[in-house]
């Protein structure tokens, strides 16, 4: 395996990569026993999909990175909420049921 050296003029690049790896370790991999490369690839793929589509981010006012902010907020009843599991049931997301 060949590694690429970081450019001299971008000191923040390494820190961002390390933070992304740390997030995957703390929020996903420390909660599973990994049984090989294929299992690791599956877990990381599932977590990255969850991270980019459903996980809330403080920098975006607790919205997922891909979602747009809602126009207005309305109250919903508990029976209209659907619970979805991600990363093998490790993370749960609450969404409105489809009509």
C-alpha cells in the first residue's frame, strides 16, 4: 500500500481526516466486534450512509448534512412517528410515517 504525503500548505487536512476517523470509531466501531474486512466495510458503509443522511449535526442547527431546513414546524401525534434502526440497531431515528 502506497501513502500520499499531505500538501505542505494544508495543515487542516490531517485534522479533518482524523476527526472523521475518530467519529466512526467512537460512534460505531467501539460498539461492535468486527469479524473481518468484509464486516468492517459493511459497518463503516452503513454508518457513513447514516451520518450523511440522517444524523443531526450541531454545525447545521441539528439538521442532517444533506437535508434542507423545514419551512415551518408543526406538532405531530405519537402514532404518526416511525422508528428506524441504523447500523445494526445501534442507532435509532424517529421519522414521520408516510401517509
